[in-house]
C-alpha cells in the first residue's frame, strides 16, 4: 500500500526550496503575515486590494496562484515564568485554556509547463506520468519563473500590509520531529500538533482519521454576488454616521468560528487564447440566440466581458474559492449553518460539493494547484477575484517588553499591547501625553 500511495502522490520531490510535481510543475511557497482584523480603514482596504491586483499582473502565463488560510481552534496556554506576584499569576490562571481561533496563511505560486493538458473532472493528470517537461531541466525557464515570483513578493512587501516569508525545504516536506505543510494538509494537523498519520477515506465524502469533512465551493457565477468590493460594512460596530470596515471575505476568515481552511485559486492562462475562445463562444451563442432567450442573454454577458477585457485592458483569469470544514460528527448541521450564514453575508449562495469533493481536496494539496479541475472554475478578472481574498489575521502580541493586556474582542484571549511607545515608533501617532502619578521623592520629574 505504501508503494502504491507513493506512485499516485502528485508531489515528486522538494528541493531548492521548491516543490516539483510528477507533471513538471514547479511551486514556490510563502507564509504571509497579514494585518490584524479591525485595524484597517476604507482607504487601506482599497490600497490593499490594488496591491494584490498589481502583484497578480506580474505573474507569467500558465501560473496558478493558490492562497490557503488555515483557521484552527486552539486554547491559550498560561505562562507563569517570571510572574511571582499574586495578581500576575491569578491573571494567567484566569485566562488559561481560553479558546480562540488560530490563523496561518500560505501562498503557493505554481508554474505549469507550456502545453500541459488542463485537468478536468473527467480527466486528471494526477495518476498519469509523462516525459519530463522542458522547464524542469531548463535553467533559464526556471530562473524566469523565480524572477516573476520575486517581483510578486516585492510588490506585496513594499505595500506595507503583508510580510511574505519564503518557506524552506524542511517547512515544506517536514522533518522527523515536525510535520511540513504538505503533511499538515493531508492529515489536518494544527501548526503545533504532533505529527501523526491518519487514514483518508474518500468513499462517502471525505473522512480523515476521526474528522468528518464538508466542502463548500464558489465555482459558478450564479452563486456569486452581483457586486463585490475590497471591503464591506461590519454592522455590529457600524452606525448611521460611521461605517466600520472589514474585508469582503472576512466572514469566511476570522469571523467563521470553526475549524476550516479557506482556499483561493487564480489560474492565469494565455489571455489571447482566452479572448479568442470567448469570441468563438459569442458567435455560437449569437447564432443560437433566436431559438432561446437564455442564449441571447448569455451572448450579451460574453460580449460585455470581452468589451471590458479589451477596452479597459483587464487581465482575464479563471477563479475558484472553497471552504473546507471538519468536525468529529458525521452530519454536523451546525457547521453547514455557519458556512451558509457566512456566505450569505457576502450575498453568495453556498454549494456543498459531494461528487467532485475528492478531486478538489486532492488538488488543494500544496504544490498540486495545477491539477485543479478547470470545469470547477469561472471566468473573471483579477480585480474581481482579488476581492474574495482573506485579508486579515487575528490579534498579535506586541514585541514591546512593556505594555498592558487587552482582551481580543472576538474570543476574549489576552493580548499584550504597547499603547505608548510602539505606536509612536511605527508612525501611527505623532505625539504622546503621559500622566505620571507617584508620591514625593519617587522621581516623577
């Protein structure tokens, strides 16, 4: 069984800090540090969204961008070291084991060989071996891909919103004591969980060990909202006069309080071939428009897409988004209600994937994004697709050695915050006012 699993595993090797698939796809991986939730303004979200659009446009043709956000339930671990006082120890004891949602974000850039046959639900490259593509052995082609990935990384870094960090061999493949990102995905391991092998059952849905999975997809334009943007209003903190902004896809991120993975795919093909194929489709629909009103409406939609692509120099891409949730119950109606409610906040319709679940999950493995079934994607532009990216993470402790502890407004987890010196050093404030209270001779002056 181990030999057979090795033969069908889509990943061939990890070397030079890259993932190489059996089809010759080359993948570089990054860990992204995102801004904290509830800290960005409306103007920030607009600039943040533009950053992703600019970065996508520097990628080469036949590149797959796969962004993967992990949200797993964890608990706060008290730290009693150095806390000798009664109040300090009591505070740690009070917050010990308080649950919260831990978040980690990864981004994978996969370069497909030119001429590689796209995967569909009927045809999959995962189980087929081919001759080694040229880009795998051509040093110049490999270097060109790394250059475009470097430009992508630089644009994200220069924006000031994101801090990307390139993942190395041990972080991708893992070591004898710590699981890599691929092992974590296959066995649904949390970041600090001990490495363990779980059975994967694909007969009735997807079951990994004792965890029953559900998959919800956004793969059809009929299930997407009529309008999308870089931000939406968070009604709980908004008033009639002031609008409190969160990211457009935040309901599928930190605000979805359950174990889940949010996958975001953007497939960049040859724009000229895409436009040519749509022109042919428009002509076919035009010839059939007299027989059906649906064909006439479809023809107008395709024609409008082409006019926008050519007139405004938009980059046509294919996109897909899905949410993988899991629990220890075979039929967890509460999970289904949570995901449906989160998608409804974005004016999206939830579609629970059943028949194609195994292949979509398999292609979500780090480094296997090129094998995503093309029939489960929809045509869009980079500007609209980037709206569905998760843009925020949870609150982080300040690196300053002193400060006060504040409660995370979502989970109540204590967060160490410096509200004096760090904001001034970061340029968030330009002046400070301090109130010093002490008895005579304590050194106030």
